[in-house]
C-alpha cells in the first residue's frame, strides 16, 4: 500500500481578476484522516474545495488525488476521481423531482449503473445508517426539515462507499442540536467507511468534533496546521483570535461591509 497522501495540494493559486483568493495553499490529507479547513467568510475555503473537485481550474499549483495530478487531467481521470468520492453539500442539494430513496441512490444508478431494486435496498440501508426509517424513502425532499435533508445528503454521500468524503459547511442552516447530530453521524460514517475526509467550515464546534487535524486558511494560505488537540494551546495569534471570536486582534477584518 502506498504511503502517499490521498489528497495533496501544493502551492495552489487562484484569482479572479485582480482579487487573489488562493496564494500558495499547501495541504496533505492521508488515507483514513479527517481534516477540516477553517477560516472566515471569503477566505478561500470554498475556492479550495472547488479546485480539488475540478469545478475550478487553479491558476498554478498542483492537486493530486492518490498521486494522480488532477490539474489539466482529462475527462477519464476526472471521472475516476469523482467515482471514489462522496460529497455533502452545504444546502444538501437534493433533487426535488426525485423521492428520497432515489436521491440517496443517484450515484449508484446514474454513476455505477446499479439495478434499481438493488439501489433501493442500498438506499434504505444508508438511510438507516443516518437514523432515518424506510418510511422516508418515497417522501419528497421538500417535505423534510433542514436537518433531515442534511441526513439524506449524508446518506447519498456514503451510498457508493467512497474512499474520500467532502463536507461543505455541514452544519450551516440547522440548529446547534441538529448540528451536533450531523457531526456525530459524519464521524460514525467516515470511520465505518475508513474514508479520508476534507471539510470546510467556519464552525469550530463542528471542526473539533469531526476532524483529526485542523488547517487555518487566512489571506490565501494555510497559516496553521495541526492536531485538533493542539488548537487551544496554539501560539498563533491569528488562530487564537478566530477561535475566540474576538474583533480585536491581528486578523484583517473587513468590518465596513458587515
């Protein structure tokens, strides 16, 4: 088995016009490891994730998945990468035109050509994994609460038994109690799959619970990277201001636009 990182970002740059968003992001995620990228709004977390997924092309730098360079990769390489990943989107991003079970089974049916009966059975099993009963299968996503939609989104993310899971602000839009439920489910499902996970979030409670390691993104670079246990005792003043929520400190806060 290779010891190379599952995900490796090297000197990643991305700008939009004169705005330089990523200015040399370096980050490795090992197999079976859960890493959370934290940072304020507009610091480049989503841009980083989109570069990893191939939704944006970096201006320069490298994105490797299992040692394979994805920047400039062809369609076959991109498809092979996506086939081994699962994604929980910020707003769940369920298809309103499909019942819950077909949402969960979407990657199985459309991506892997799984027989619908088998895909249905797998969907029911994955719904059970996230604490939802079979009676939910034929419901419309629009009839579900935000927390339930997140659970269905998580069930869809794990349905294909991916090697890599991506979580985009997994607790946004739901109350703190349901957020904690989602965090627990993410930990459970990630461990059971043995998958590596990359999460972007500004929610420190979520990051502390679901990650083994935290990377702090500020002004386009990772300025602190270490185990969750080391966050509180870090001597990085930028990180300390962020986790404490203070307006006073070295962070360059664009408060005039708030």
